């Protein structure tokens, strides 16, 4: 599908996501505007999957901005927790809490999980919607496998990055540079697939 896009509203107020998305979209010359900069409040995430929530957020941003919208819904699914926190990753410790509090809540839930059973997967679903009634939104997904550590290591990134260890890189996501992260992350993979469809 060929689209002529010069401006997109990002259906998020998360500064970390904006900093990740901007360089990924830069090669296409697309200006990315945060919905927060337009005074748009976050949509209520009532979906039961990452894709459903991304669709809800993209449509919400389209309606209120009058612009094409890009939305992602991402989170960490841990096998030992039956896939939790999953779509509730951002709200694992309640609404409006810090990343540090989210990490503490996750580690508390996993305090009795042995080292050989701490596998997890970062998952990202991205939706690009041209207008609120777009019948064929572009959907792309990516994932990144790793292990949830028992304590934090690294200061970069956001969310659960300080405790999400990548065995093949021998470090946590929070120890990667932004350049490295933008090559391998679940979000980078999803964006790459999205761009291929554009």
C-alpha cells in the first residue's frame, strides 16, 4: 500500500516511545507529533489483545487530531505468570506510577520463580490508521525474547528494560545504546514490518 504521509500523530504521551519512533520513521521524512502536544488525552484501553488496544488508540487519536495516527501497544509477557502482565504491563502497579514501581511490582510477582523459568517476551503491535473509519489499517507486530532478572542492571530505556536480559547480547535492554535498541527491539521489528508495507 502506498501512502503519502508527511505528518503522523503518535497515539502516546510516552516520551520514551516518541524518542524511539522518531529515528525509525525519519528515513521517510515523516513528522511525528505526540498526541500530548495536541492536548489529546490517552484512550481507554479496553481491548483484550495488543492489536485491539493499538486499534483503539489509533482511532481515538485520528478522531481528535484529524490526522493519520500511529499507535502501538506493547508489553512484557512472562511464561511463568501465564502471559502476565501482557496488555496490562503499563498498569501492573496501578495507573500513573513510575517505571521503577512497575519493575518492583513485576519482581514481587516473580519472587518465587526459579532462575530457569524466568523466560519472557516483549511484544509490540503497531497500527497505522489513515482516518477514523479506515477499513484497512496497517498492522505490524514484533517480539523480543529474553529473561527477567531478579534485580535491575542498566539505566537506559524505559519500562522493564533494566530487568529484561538478552542472552545473545549478554546484557539487559537498559544496557543497550539507543542505536542498538532501534535495531533489535520488538518495536523496531514492528516498525520495520510496517515500513515494508508502506
